[in-house]
C-alpha cells in the first residue's frame, strides 16, 4: 500500500513537457525596426545590469585587497583556507543571500 502511495506522489511531481514549435526563419529580421516591447526589454536589461554593477562596485575594494595580498605570506592550511573562503565568496556571489555571506566573510 505504501509503495502505491509513493509511486502516485512521484507521478504527480513529474513535469509535463509542452512542445514548443520553432518559429519560422522569417520571424526574426535583424534589420526590422524594434517595437515597443523589445525596446522595453532592452531598458529592463540595462536596469538589471546597472543594479548588478552597483552591487559589484560595493565589493571592488575587497577584491583589490585580495589581489594585492602577497601570497608568500600564506604559510598554513588555515591561511589558505581563509583566503580561499574569501575569494570563493566573491566569485560565487550571485544572490542576495550570497551577498550577505560575503559581507559576513569580509568581517
């Protein structure tokens, strides 16, 4: 009885794949003037890029500090571990959760 319930739960979690046909080649014309929707999309992308740059700019001083660090001063496994943690926190900073983690790592 438990197996049937587990199997039913698994089946209900499967995602249904909806086929999407490819658009015809003439649907895209790189020389056609862009409509309002595409222009709005470009504006939205620029806004997102500007916000990303602002986030990154806040942390550039720490990146500079880490790049300027004299690696010959790293002597122990603990030193390597700390350096790797700080660099990894920056390289993998993609979400606000990770940004908070980076702030914590920087202190």
